[in-house]
C-alpha cells in the first residue's frame, strides 16, 4: 500500500482527496522555492545587491519538497545548498531568506553571513557545511544522540553526488550503519559535482551502489517526480524510525543552471538542457494535477501569481531591513564571560 493511500485510509478520507491536498502542498513549496531562488540568482545577485555566492536548486526542487513533507516536527534537517524549501516548511519566511542573502539583520544570521550558511536550531535545521560530505558525520552524531536519549525522531541529511566520493561521507555512513542510527541519507544526484560529471568522479554506475557495502538499504528514485520522492522517503523514514538504521536514497535529477550564479555551465552538453527541461518537476506536477482533476490550470496560475506577490513583498521588507551594527560583531560568535 502506498504511503499516500495509507494516510488517506488512516484519516478516513478518500484517496483522491488526500492526493489532491498533498499535491497542493507540493505545488506551493515547489513554486515558492523556484520563485525565491530565481529572484536571488537572476535579479538581486545581478543587481549587485547580494554579497557572496548564490547556489540554487532549479530543476531539482522535488527532492527537498517530497522528502521534507514526510518529516515530523521534531525530526532534524541537515540541508545542502539546493534544499531551500526545507526552511519554508519549518516556518522560515521568504523575507528572512532575502535579508540573509543581502547581509541584513532580518536574516537568520543577522548579517554575519550573506548567503546560504544559515540554520536555526530551534527549528531543528542545522546550517550548511560548505564541504557537503562533512554534514554526514555530524548528522550521524545527531541521530546517535537522539538514539541515546531514547527519542523516536530521525535525522534527514541531504548532499550531492560529489559528496559521496569524499572520505568524511564514507566515515559518517559507516558509523551510522554500525550504530543503527536513525538517519535518512538523501542524495541530490544532479549529474555534476560542480563541473565534474558522474562518470569522472566515481566508477560505480549509481550512488545507491555504495550503500550495500555498508549494510545500508538503498533505493534509486526519479528525483523530478515529487510523488515518487515522497513515497520513497516514507519508506526510508519508516525504516529509520523502526530502529533498523540508516537508509540511502539516490534521487536522479539535473541542475538546470550552472553550479552557482557566476557559473554559466558551459561544460554541460547542450542537448541535456532541453532533455531535462522537459522533465521539469513543476510542469510535471501541474500536468498530473490537471489530468487527475485535482486543480484547474487557472487555479494553479492564480496560486503562482500569489506567490510572486508574496515574494515581491518579501524583497521589499528585506531591503528595508538594516545592516548590522558594529556593536553586534561578536554576538553569538564567542561566549561572553561575566
């Protein structure tokens, strides 16, 4: 039985109604993430209003959206730099994200960092570590800590395909496997580790091939199908919650942009852009929603227009947020001794 069907039956609702409601959630988070990142990368960065790099998940939003909506409130997220929707799911407002990137006090780091290095431990989101693989042993430690305390919650850690070729990734999943830590490992396999294609950075055919060597069940998922990601992550989360240890998901997708805003992605063969554009996760979801009768095209258009208005307001708010005062320089950096 699928996770969506089980949810519908447990709630006493019909399957179609449950799927329609879930699809609307998917649509909102996919479109909100896409719109916020488009403004960051294609507008604010190019207007010189952002200091530092901008890394977006255009084309692969379905991974964090599908996976994130399986989480419980006390589960922990360790996002990578292409998982912005996870923040929105935990209540971070788009205006905080814009303020963060523009170095304003309204951002999550109050202007101390001007890009995606943001988190909020109260929301159980751990800030990104630039060397993506380094998050895995930290996430494993967090999962083991919850295990030690007898808590029923789990940890979700996200990373790219390139991270799986680093030593700290292997050390982290080995430890998690040995200790049966409640950890869901989610690989955003977008085919390129910066400019290095999979074929030049690993000899195995799939990232999922790495899991069995550590005794970790692994699964390959269509990363552009948000329902498929949701279903697979439900299986992974259930495995971890039942005390059976980590579970590895490899979500196959494509990065529909360069590595970052300053990278034109000229190393990508041109035919791949067109092939993957046809698999866009938002277009695929819209098509399914209209075909299933869950929403009319005009309704979805209106929802997307409302999101654009929400983002307009968020940018205006962020630009009015001041820069941090010099007196705050050491706040939350060093512990103050009274």
